[in-house]
C-alpha cells in the first residue's frame, strides 16, 4: 500500500508543492490542515491529531509558534515527522530533540541537496581558514512574505562555520543587522545580513573576507519545489527509521 503523507499547512506556499510532490513520488496525500486558503482537492482535517491518525508520516512547513503542538500530536500518535519550519527558538528546538527520543524526526534548515553540500563545504573551509584572518559573513535574501530572519539556512551555515572552528555559534558570537555606530567588527564573530524583497525563492552567500583576499560560496534556489522534493524524500526515508533526530545529510547519505 502507498505511504500516506499528511501535510500541516497544506494551503501554504510549501504545503501546496508538498502535496504535488508526494503524489509524484507515488505516495497518497491523506490530507492536511489549514486555517484559511484553498486546500485544493485534498481532505482537510480539523486538527493535527486527526491528521496524524490517518497518516503514516506527517510534514510540517508552517510557523514556529505551532511546532510544539505539532510535535505533541505526532508523539501521541507515534508518527514520524519531517520538520522544515524555520525560526525556532532555543526552547522549541529543545522540544524537537525531546520528541525525537520517541519518534523519528528529520529537522532540516534546508531540504535542497545543494545547500546540504554547502553546509559540508562551509565546515571544511572554516576549519582551513583561521578565524583571526578570515571574517565569516553570511548574506541571505528571500521573498517579502518571509517572517523570520536570519533564515534557518543562514543560521545553519553559521553553525557549520562554528563547528569547523571547533566552537559553537553562541561561543563565537554573532553580529546581525548592523546599523548606526557599531564599532569595529569583533574578530571571530560570525556576521549575518538578511535582505527581503519581491519573490526571491532563497539565496545564501557565505563569505570569508581577509586582508588581501575574499572567498564566496553562493547557493540560489530557482524554484521552491526543490525543498518539497527533498522533504517528501525525507518523509519516505523516515518510514524505515527508529526514533531519533535526523537531518538531510542522513537522508542524502552524507552523514
Ligand atoms: N527547511 C526548508 O527547506 C524550507 C523551510 N521553509 C519554511 O517553511 C515555513 C512555511 O513557509 P511557506 O510555505 O513559505 O509559508 P506560508 O505562509 O505560505 O505557509 C504557512 C502555512 O502554515 C500555516 N500556519 C501558519 N500559522 C499556523 C499556526 N499557528 N498553526 C498551524 N498552521 C499555521 C498556514 O496556514 P493557513 O494558510 O491556514 O493560515 C500556511 O498553510 C517557514 O517557516 C519557512 O521558512 C520554507 C521553504 C523551505
Ligand atoms: O521561507 C522560505 O522561503 C525559506 N525558508 C528556509 C530558511 O529559513 O532557511 C529555507 C529556504 O531558504 C526558503
């Protein structure tokens, strides 16, 4: 029998594509949740619990404030969860880790394969380039509707740089949204700049800037379907996994 995929926020930008990509992958869309908007031909469930009950795996690309309730429902129903929602607080990320002790979860900042390669490259480059000489700056641009900044992908890139430097983002320190009399840049800090405008799907550039040279790595998504294809792949992969916290590198065999 085809796997039944449930989609939280099925009427959203990602929700719509997740439903299409699930069908293309040979799965059945059990339906989804929505508060407003068109769910297309799909069944709309009144809450997450009833969606989980009729799904083998659930995908969440919604809003950070909804994540804890979605985790609780998935745990209660013992359903694997693919989580793509960005902008989670420290407490919300802790709730993800806690839930993953009971169900398998893929939580990924970005489901595009190229971005996951970028994470690996960022870590290697940061390990090779001394933090005292090479300032790491991350610039991202997204569509005007995006509600969180910096993007989840930018934060994940920052974490990869910190890992390469054998530290954490918190220890390294960040400089975000500089404005006014900021003083000089702190050595070793990781910088973030977020641009918003138009319908840019997603662009991320990681810069290592030194006194006499600069290296830049850029990823551009031309179509957000790339995230939907990756998330559906993760959902099908999760069906065979024990409880645990996974990300896209596990799904892609890059771990
Ligand atoms: N990890 C990745 O690769 C990617 C992650 N994302 C992330 O996915 C999320 C969604 O993005 P996008 O599809 O563009 O956003 P949209 O605003 O288009 O869709 C969000 C969906 O979430 C639902 N929603 C909003 N608030 C709540 C709530 N409190 N409880 C339940 N459902 C809610 C909305 O429902 P309704 O329409 O009924 O209001 C809507 O269907 C964002 O966090 C984004 O950053 C996006 C792309 C890739
Ligand atoms: O909101 C988006 O659109 C995206 N969000 C994710 C993020 O915050 O990194 C992934 C991608 O960049 C698109």
